[in-house]
């Protein structure tokens, strides 16, 4: 347990931030997984799902939840998969 008021406040802030970051990361994972599944199924809703996933990744990066290179890598892999299915 924290011994000072400031340490207690830092603990409260850290818990809030951790919960917020986990929600964002879980949302990104869920949307990427959904997009990949739609791409594999060649579903007509694929483009919209990919657009939403990329938008969410960009927002997570802008908020500092994901590192910019991690966001870029996730988007690149998603787009590479989308283009490979379109080309085939």
C-alpha cells in the first residue's frame, strides 16, 4: 500500500489509465480479428470493417496507447492481406 497521499493518487491514476488502455487495445484486437475473418470469407462488408479497424488503430496511436510503429505494422499487415485476397 502507498505510504503518502501522492503515492496513493498515482496508484489511482495508474489503475484508471491501465483500464482505459486495456479497453482500447482489446477493441483494436477485436476489430483486426473481425476484419481478418471477413477478408478470409470474402465478405462484402470487408472494406468497411477494415476502414473501422484502421481508424481505431490510428486513434489508439494518437492517444499514445499503441506505439506509432506498432500501429503502422498492424495497418500494413491488414492492408497486405486485403490486397492479396483482392489480387487472387
